């Protein structure tokens, strides 16, 4: 605080002296404007040619874009404080820049995203991390691919972003998805969790036939395939079959009043389970109205906003009993998970969003490959990423590896290696606590072996209704 106070005084004094000469504004910006490239934790004396410039692309006024920048910055800080990376006898440090793509703001304007990518390229960005809204990311990915720069995806799940490498490898070989697991994998993980959970609850509440589910999804590209697939999988499986499912897309610009109506429709369906698929913006309305109306159903699915610590206060505690996918909470998911969680929380006084964990891993993977190859040659870096297998490296994944289409390798079905990428199913409980919870059928669990978990809780009004 003392350092900040002295800087503020200095700005006022210099600006005040210069105003008389008409130079106040110029002096302020010349001496105190934030530099475009920042290298946290690096020596103050480094030159620009010692910077490994990583550009962050995302909606900086949205949680995903802000999380992406925070995660990349935190990784850069740790790398730089540890001494950077040496190539050819010269030490380099990670420098971070950012541009606002405005991609979370409807109506989507792809031109703003493209312009943001072009500004970073013009400023000398050598590597990129980010991406969130598929409809916009697909547009601003183009100038980065044309410039033959590595781009690490940290926020968009749509399968096609990586599947395009099957037919256009040479153009898109510079794209690698670090986070999240793709839409298919998300569905393949949420379904067995739900099946095991519902089978267990059906055995517990013997007076209630738990048989009706609603997929409540924002009507966007990334949910278009996932929603119907999830609904269909609940009807046709060997574990626990629902008799009725509904796919219920809604306008991402919906209001609280809209959600009051949605819950009315859901109650009319007689739903026992609601599966939200929400990336931003409307989760607060969903759970606030859920708590008000107290429908006789559970909520288990994807709600990115619910990953934030602040969500508990934003919903005034109405988040309680919601269970959603989150890549990490404070548990021993990998040998380095708790250490990362505590360090990140101590630095930012908040928990990392999924884009933050993705950007953190992306920057560290980049530097690890540069360090291993001792080169900045783009072909060598691509080969290193394609061939690499990282054990106990990531706070999110015990064994990190890319597929042939540069997607993060994920657990896809029972019997798969549980060390591959998986999400956690995390429930809000009393007092704003969050725990990774497991279901009742161990063979369906995709969690790492011996990971600590909490116990799933049913909302008391639901339990009371199902018990009669």
C-alpha cells in the first residue's frame, strides 16, 4: 500500500507541474501508462527480445476472458520467478498481452474478435491463449492460423474446433485445445454421473419413480449436439433408463422472469432431474427461481458461472444443492492440485474459473516444450506437443496428452484411463461450501483413484416429496 501511495503522489506532483506547460497528459501517459507487454516476476532489466510474447484473447468484460488472462498471468509469474527458460545460452521470460474480443456480448460481432487478434499480431504476439464463444472464436482463429502461430484453446468445447484437423491439418495444426474437454466428452462424463446418482436415489426413495429429465440448455452452437445426445443417452443405456426426457433450448439473453416461466414448464413436465448446459449469464436466474419455487427435482449439469466463489452471494445462497461440472476444487485430484489451488487463491483471493486453469496449463505446456526442444522452431514445438505426455504436471489432469486432432485426451467411457482429463461434479452445500461429490455406482466413476470426495445431498423439500 505504501508503494502505491507514493506512486499516486508522484503522478499528481508531476502532472501538476507539467500542466502549466500544457504537458500534463503527455507526461502521465509516457511515464505511468501500463505497458502493453507485462512480464510478471521477471527482472526489471530484461529487454524486449528476451520476451516470449503470449497474447490473451477473450471477452475481458466477461468471466471467461478475465479468467483466461488471470490464469496466463499467474503461470507467467511462476515461470519468470523460477528463472524463465534458457534457449541457445540466452534467458527468456514470459510476457503477457491482452485484447478484448467482446465475444460474450450478444449479438455476436465476429469483426471485433478478428480485430482483437490482428492487434495482438501487430504487437508481436508469438503465441495465443483463449477463446470462448465458438461463433466468434472460429472467425478470429483465422488470422492466427494464417500467421502460423500456436493457439491454445482454453474456453470453447465445440468438437469441430479440433475435428477440422482431420481434413485441414496443415492449416489448423497450430491449434491445441487445453481446456475444456470437448462437448462429446462433457456429455460422456455427465451422463454416467447422472445414471449412477439417479440409480442410487431411486433405491433410496422407493416410493418415487425417478423417470423424467429435462435438458435446459442455452441455444448456442456448443450445446446443439450435446443437449439431444445427453437426453437420448438417458433413455437408452444399461444402467438406469429414464422413461421421458425433454430437450429445452432457451434464449441466452433470457431474464429472471423468463426463468420463472421455464420452471413452470419444467414442473408441468413432472421432471425429477434438470440438466442445465449454461456457459454464462443466466445461471443466477435459474437457481434463484429454483429456490423460490422449490420444484421437486434435482439440478445436475453444466453452469460455468457457478464455478465462481461469488456465485453463492450472487444467488443469496440459492445455489445450495446445485451440482455442476468444474475442473477443480480444493481436493487431491492430482499430486499438485491443492498446491496450485492454494497459491492461486492466495494471489487472487478467488478460485480459478475453468478458463484460468486452462490458460495456466497452456502457458506452462508451451514453456515446457520450448525448454525440452531448446528451440522456438514452430515445427519442433508442434511435434513436441503432439508427442508429449505429461504426468503429474497439471493441477487438472494426472496424464496430460493431446489426441491426433490436438484435443486434450479425456476419459470417455467406463474402462478408460482415469488419469486422462476429466471434470468433477461439484455441489454447493451449507454455508457456501463446495465439494466434489460422487454417485452410487463405482464402476461408472471417472474420478482419479483415491481422490477425496463429499456426499451428495438432496434438497430437503425434494427428499420430503420423494419419500411419500
